């Protein structure tokens, strides 16, 4: 039966009304805006308004919106095959991508990789292979960490609201230690002691399969794991036969100035994770995640125990290979460090001008500012107001942090210096518009 097409809504308000009627309220949306098109680090909504994108789809677009090499690679693959299910009929891009990621991961041991679709799936499968290898069940994560919205992902995540509210009970044998953060009074000694306390009061070390952490906490507030902490964590894991998992879903694919944040661990401290998870920017906007690890660990699962219908989709594999090529051809790791340095200089200048900025911190181009009030406490209300003022001015920013007082910057690494300066200017305006009244 022929049906006339539905009329196209031309305003954000019209589309928001349709959204509310059709979608569940639990599916959040940061801004009441609908995108019409995007290019590199700029976005235009359905009403024609332009925005500078300092969010990058939550760290998915390190190579920018619609990178030409990624688009071309996907178009070429689209003309050959879109899906066979790798576990039924395999294809070379999957194998080639695994070979490249194995060679790029830190550590002087043999590695193997396999692919899923989302970051949460990567984390779930990292836990699966850790349990299969160690024949142990318990896992230790950290307060403030974020590891996804699946049941195991939520169990590992160290933040209740909004991620865990009303969704329990969660998988058992997941424990949380403290993550070091000098600004909030948690030292490396405190963090290590909290793990030792878990061994004493909650779970014996011989029952722990893995310890999982983000090299830089994402949702938790962009807190960077100190190298001393990483070294002590590695030593603790080695002493008890525990695997160390680096969740690099947000830090990976060049965000921190290295291909993986754990590259710094290996280069500066000789520490390599046993298993690494990647997703987000790996696919340049296409859904793919990776689990990379020691070959003996990855081979522990029984045949058929790993995989998924859409996992390692050929289009996404082609996109990921194009992302890696773009990094190599265009020097995007160096560009990441340059972008980070430019942002840090600009934000430090803003901190001198706006006293509410307590700290500017960065790992490469993974950059954040943390806002405190005149009472010396984390200022979540102003942080929300800054984000709102920024979007009204045409700058897409996101907040994060256990206290809700961190503004994070995840701008595409391909953004021009001029666009970065323009974005910093809009942030300056947002900070000025939300300054406490004298």
C-alpha cells in the first residue's frame, strides 16, 4: 500500500516533540538540537545554525566528522560486501585490522585481537577472557570509572547516578577501589591501600581475575592515572596472578597524544596491560570495538565463546583501517599533542581570568577544566550553566566528573588552530556570562 511520506519537521522544537512521543525518557539528550550535517569539527542543525564541536560525539571523532579517507574506504567496501558475519564467512579487513592493532599495542609479548561493536561489549569480553584464562571470578574496578551501560559494564562503573539507578541487582564479585586524585585528596598510597583493604575485608587476591582501569578516567572527570600508581598496580597484579586491563575506549586512537594512553606506561615505566579495550574513535564514526591482549590470554576462551553477529562488520573494519592510515599519513599523533598544548595554553589563560577554574589538566588532547565555587567546593550548577551558555553561543561542550563540575574538551584532532581559538573565545564568553555575582 502506497503512503505519502511524512512531512519533514524543519525545527528542533518540532523534532523534539516527535522524539518525546516516540522515545523513552530514559534515553538522555544533552541538547534539544537535531543535526542536519557535519564536517570535520563543525556541525549545522536543521535550522541552519552552525556549532563548533568540542565534544566529538563523546570522543568518537578524533579524525573529525566525515573524514574523506574514512568515507572513501567505507564506500569501497560498501560496493563489495556489507555483512556476512565473520564467524560464518570471514573477510580480510578484519584480519588486517587485528594484525595492525596487535603490532601497535604496547608490550614485548605476542598479541591477538578480536572485534565487537561497542565499548561496553569490549569491556564485557575483556572480563570474559580474563575469567577464562585465570579461572577466577572477581574483578576490581575504581570509583569514578565508567565502563559501559550493559549489566557488567554498570557493575564495573563506579558511579551510581545516572547509570545504575533502578537497574540492579548487578553481577556479583565486582569490587571498587579508590582512584588516585590529588585534587580531591586521594593519594597513590591511598588508592593502593584501598585495594589491599579489599583483599583483607572483601575478596581474597587469589580469587581476583582482573583489575580494570581507565588510563584517564572519562566520565569520572579526566583524572590521569599517575605513573607511580600504574607501576605499583602492575607489581600488585603480578604478585597475585591478576590480569591488568586498560579500558582505552575513550583514551585510545590518539586522543592522549599516543595511539594508546598505555603506550606512555610502556615507554616511561615498562608497564604493559595484559588486555586493552578500544572503541569510539577507532572507527572514525562507525561502530566497532576491539579487545587486544596477550595471545595466551586471548586463546583461553573455548571455540565459539567469543564473537557476535555484527561484530567486526566489514564496513567498520574498513573505516578503522582508514583511521589508522590517516593517523600515519597526516601525523595525527603529533597533531594531538599540538592541539592539547594549544588548548592548555588557552584554558590556563582563561583560568587566570576566571577564578572559578581550579585546575586545567590534559593528557594530549584529552583536556578538562574543573570548576569550584567561592565556597571552595565543586561547582556543578555553574558547570551546567557554562555548558548551556556555550551551546547557546554555538559551542558544543560536555560536562563530566563524579561531582559534575568538570568541563571536558574532546575536539577532533583535525580541527584548525583558528577553529580552536574561536571555540576558546566562546568558552570565555560562557564563563563570563556565568560568573558569580559580586
